[in-house]
C-alpha cells in the first residue's frame, strides 16, 4: 500500500509540544526522528549540554515510567477481589503465596531482575514488601484507588522512592552543568525503572500462571479480564483514546509503548508508518512479554511459563502464550498496530475498535468475541484500530 505523509503530528523537525488530551508534552516530528527512543534523546541532549531539551525529554520519560509502575501495582492488587468474587470463590491468599514464591525464585535466577544479589537489592525488597502475599486483601486495590483519586500515598509511591532519589541526583547534576554526573544518574534512574517494570510484570504474569494451574486457562482468562477492566487506567485510557484524532491516537500509543521498554536495547524504540488509510505502529519485543520470553529461552527457572490450555486469553494457542502478556507468544515476536479511524457521520473520528490481543477463534461464540473487545460493539463500523503481529 502506498505511503502518504502525515499531517501535523508526523511532519517537520522533531519537537516537544503539549497535547491537551494528555495534559503533558509529547513528541512530534518525522517518523524517522520519532523512531529514536526517548532515552537516546535524553542522552543526546546531555551530550549537547542542552539542559532545557534534556529536561523536556526527561519529563516524558519520568511520566511514562511512573505511570507504568502505578498501573502494574494496581493490576497486581486487582486480582484479589476478582478471585474472591469468582463462583465458587478462589483462595486468593493461596494464589498470591504460590505466585510470590515462584517470583522470588525467578528473580534470584535472573540477572535482569536481581540475580544472586536479589536478597539485598532495594527494588526487589520493596516490591516484595509492597505486594507480599500477607499484605494483599480483596479490599487493598480499592484502598489504592481511593488514594489515587484523593492524592493520597499508595504502594506504588513507596516503590518510586528510590528512583526519585536517582532523579533528584540527575536534576542536581544537570543544574550544576555536570554532564558526566547527569548521564550516570540518568542510566541509574532508567535502569531502575526498567527493572521495576519487569519485576511487576513478572509477578503479574505469574499470578495468571498460578491461577491457570489451579483452575484452568479459561478461568484464568476470566480473572484476567475482570482484573484488567476494573483498573482505573483501563477506563481512563480508552476514554482518552476515544476523544483523540487518528494522529493524536497514534502519537499517544507510541508514547505509551515506549514506556514498556520495547526494542533490542530495551530503550523503548517504535516505528510510526503513515499509509494512505492507516497509521502503523511497528515495534519489536515489547518489554513485557518478550522480556519474559527471553528469560525463559535463557533457561531461567520459574520464568512465567506459557499457559498449557488453549483459551481466549491465549488466542486459542496451547503452550505458547504466557499469562497476561498478549505479546508473549513464542512464535510471534513483533507487533504492528494499525490506527486510522475514518470519519463518522458528524465528521469527527468515530470510536476506534480496540481488540485486546487477538479476537477469539472462529469457534468462539459471537458473545464471547464481543466480550473480548473493549467497549460496546456498536459504533465500531466507522473505524479500524486493531493489533497485528508478524511471524519471526
């Protein structure tokens, strides 16, 4: 399909501009420039001694990374009420305890997560304390949500204390003109946020794996769906995306996925391709599912294993997709997202269709297929936003 230039967002030199729907700065410019990761933009600005530009990119990096940590903490906590509400109820304490025990062994065996120094690693100890099996009740996630809405302190904030100290050191070095010190502090901060992301993803996925071992993949999929759709970030993201133009949506999704530390160097690289009728977001090895797959291929014991039974949550594939991550298939490695809503009757972009992972197999019922799509089935005919993946 022939490619056409994008209007506005993806034209001209790269710059940082506010996007009203997001409430903060976002990157705009040519697709070639936007293919460079946020982290590399920070590094380049530091080398150029451009403190103002470095500060702009750092605000994007920090906002995205902290949002990821907060979202994953809420997600991990959200399993407890979903397990308790299941008919019949599932012992959430047993699920969390088994997942946590396996998580500790995986962390100790993985240099990426802590390795032999896991017992003394501050981030590992913080995650273990904040999300330990004895501290999670069905009511815990509700308390976190109330704190988020009222500006109170949350367990996610406790996890961000260490990275915040690294960021303060970075800011102080930047203000003093200490480029070497700022660069070193940035690598400490960025590496720490990436490790926190991976620690939380591993625990999140192991919860699904333990539920699947106990109750089967189908029940695991139901619990996953209830947990995920109940999270504050879920409703907020879809409402936000539904109010955006196609270009805004593509830029927002690219910004969001950079926060998953995708790409070979785990620096959050993503390609934006503007075509005649769609905008494609192409990225390899998302920092969630692919990171777990790399650990599994490296022989790390107890890495989040693929779910054994075929179910909607595994795209009807058995033994290929680990818990939670739709990017976790062992046979399909890179994603392409198409996002180009066509105009609705009013001239505004109609509500995009967003399917979580891939739609269920043809054998699945129409009701089941609709259930696995986010939002009402109506108003989808005028748009196309769907996930595609390429075989390795």
